[in-house]
């Protein structure tokens, strides 16, 4: 089996590629992998086992149709992670989000169809639904994104589903909750807070800290994606969640404790513009149809994540220095 992974040098994509190459998924044992990644600020070669003979790494843009034409032939599936992924950056400037997430996804869909690639798994986010006060979103919930990031992902989801309906492409869309784990770029809340705390610095808590997110360990997310790749129904959307909702305040408390720091290190900052109050995914569908359930509990997952950042300063220190 040959799998083409876009954005495979980023946080989640590289976790997926490492799991594939470690033969963690029986259904893809022995698979060879092509990674196409632009190596934007969040892409990092050091996330990949570049010497593995089953891996081919290509630095390039998903919007480069000529390059895609060269590369895609012979692949059985595409798993599409490549995106601009940080909400705060989309608030500061939305154009790269539209270019990569919307236009890039369409270029990739067209190239996949021309090349006759089989399954196309489009990796998306719960943020496309907006915010929910109570209860949980099901896969048929109307899209109501609030940030430019979420709007660009919603656009790409609709284009992916349109490629299925219009052209009969074998497309499946996944929408997941907030991921955490090793190798997440230290601009996102967990690695930002952990690395600041490890450095004796303060952490910035948005607004009243009452915004609620569901936390999903990256290994559970990747296993869910693989289940969808192997067994998901074409044209369908599947939620992948972690089953642990925490307010940002609760999360901060856990991270302070794990790093041996107190609340004096927390600096309240003005809330993010248009900050969604709560995200909550119903994961009944993927559980019933594909047998997915999260395996990594938040206590062990956070402890292992904090330990990883404590033990791998050489990975994150240059990234923080570059973006400071
Ligand atoms: N991190 C989360 O909590 C989360 C939650 C829900 C959904 N997602 C989705 O998962 C996917 C991966 O997210 P992540 O957290 O790993 O992000 P990331 O920013 O760590 O990785 C994105 C990768 O895409 C690459 N990339 C960016 N533009 C590209 C382009 N034009 N062509 C080729 N490669 C390009 C980057 O170099 C990087 O390696 C994204 O689609 C994101 O929307 C992430």
C-alpha cells in the first residue's frame, strides 16, 4: 500500500507517519509513505524518520499542481493534513489560510482525481461548527464557523464533500477536537504553557479562562484517521474526539501542577476576538460504525506530554527563539 500524506512534517501528520512506519496499524503494515510538506514555520523535518527506506519526503506546496502530477501516480490513498492551523494567526491575517486550506485543498482534490488515487481522507476540525452552549454536535450539524481559520476549514470540508458528490471521488472527512501530545508547535496552548513554565516564565490565559475544549491525544486521533481510511464510508463525515472536556482554567491548573508552578505565574490577557465558548463532539458514529474509542486518558496523556517537553528542549527551544 502507498499512502500520500500532506503536511506530514507537522504535529499530527508526523505522528501519523511515524505510526504508519512503525506498523502500528495492522491494516497498513508495510505501507510506504510519501510526505509532501511545504515546511512552513510549523513543519519540521526533525519530526520524521527521514532515513526510513519506506519514507519519501518531498518539500513542496499542495497548491503546485505540476508537482502533484509528478508525485501522485501509484498511490492508493491520500491523507490530507496540510493546512495553516493556528486561529490567532488567522485573526492577524487570513489570506494564507484561504490560499492553503481552501485553494490548496481544491488543487489537491483535482490532482487526486486526475491521478486516479483511491481514498482521500480530509482531516478537519470541530471548529467548523462554531460554538455550542450545551449538548454535542453530530456530523449533520450546520456549519457556522467564527474564525477565519475555521471558515477556511469549513470551505475545504465542503469542497471535499462536493468532489464526492460531483465526481464520485472516494472522499471521507474527519473532524476532531483539540489535539495534544509531543511535537506540537509551541504556539498552541499546551506546549506554549508547558515550555513557558519549564522556563520559569508566565503563561497568558485568555479572558475569564472559561472557554471549554475537548482534549484528544494525538495518538488517538491518528488511530481514528486510520480507521476511517480503512473502513469509513465514502462521502461521510466522522468525528474523532477525546472524551475529556476542560475549561482553559482547569487545563491551566493541571499544567501548573504538572510543572510544579503556582497561579502567580498566570497572566490574564484580553480575550481572543470572536473566541468560541465551547466545543463538544458527539463521537457515537465512529464508535458504532468503526469501533473507535479514545484510549489515552487526560491524566496520563498530559503527564507524558509534559515529560516529553521537559526531556526534549533541543526540539522546541530553536522554534521558540525563531518565533519570539
Ligand atoms: N492541532 C489540532 O488540535 C487540530 C485540531 C483539529 C484539526 N486539526 C487539523 O489537523 C491538520 C494538521 O494540524 P497540525 O496541528 O498538525 O498543524 P501543523 O501546523 O503542526 O502542521 C501543518 C503542516 O502543514 C504544512 N503545510 C502548510 N501549508 C502547506 C502547503 N501549502 N503545502 C504543503 N504543506 C503545507 C506545514 O509545513 C506543517 O508541516 C490541519 O488540517 C488542522 O486543521 C488540527
